[in-house]
């Protein structure tokens, strides 16, 4: 059965809902890429990454994500001029999720820290992760016992592409919680300088 999950930042100023959540309605993955690690490090939360430096992300169609309170505290970060849009709160630095740089791509990747699972455990309502991706970026000392794919399996990429295409074709790309009707982001993007980005996780452990 699909459920509506409350969304909230750590301090409670930004709130919303994820609608119609069920194992078949989301695309849940654990991402270990250097950018996700950098995002977590930049925000400074110790509850973002798991024991293998992974971020638990659930992709939903944009129309199923509603922000109802605290829009003035929603902030937008780009790790580079061409980077993904990474949304977080300015009030308590809670990661919200990631999107493409425009509303045309029909997904919102919600980070687990923004989803309230107090009444509905994550495994129960979202199902297990479909995979762990970009394992080549896991720090050496955190790799033991982790079965992450070095990049992403062909099967996972194909399934993800199919789901996003289905959401777009069925009109679920709009309304978008992070873009206005004319396609503008609801917050001004802050782009890290090269110096700021290079101070964060940026590549293979062997290359650091």
C-alpha cells in the first residue's frame, strides 16, 4: 500500500510531503560518489553518510514531492558550474535532495535525512536499495564488507532511465517543488569555487 511520508529538516522549519510512496513507486539507491560525499562534508552533518560513505537517495517524480512550509529556508548548492542542483536548508544544513538543472528531468532524489520514517520504516515503504553505485570513491578504510558497483550496473541504469522516462511521459514532471512554472529555480544557486571544491572529497582515495 502506498503511503504519504512527512518531510522535515532537522530543526523543523522546512516541511512537506512525499506522496504515494511504495516500493514500486520510487527508485532507491545508495550513492558513494565523490560529489555526494562532498555535499555531506560541506553541510557538516554526521548523519548523512553511512558506514561506507554512502548516501541513501530515493528518486520520486516531482509531482509527488510537496514543500509546504519554510520555502524561505530552502537553499541551492552546485559543487561546480556544471554540477547537479543540490538542495538543502539554510536553517540547519539538512540535505533535501538533488535534481537536474531544470524541470524537464522528471525526478527528485530525496536524501534520507529529509524524510520522516518514524511511522513507516524505510525498508517497508521504499523497499531495499536497488544497488550501491560509484563504489570506486569509497575511502579505502571503509570498503570492507561493501558490495557497491565501481560505477553503476547496466541493469540499474536501464531501470532508472525507464522509470524516469515513464514519469515524464505520464506528466509527472510538473508541478515541480523546486522550480517555478516558468522553469526558474526557487532559490539562487551558490556555486563553490575551485578552491572550496578541492578542499572537499574529490576523487579516488589513491589520488587524494
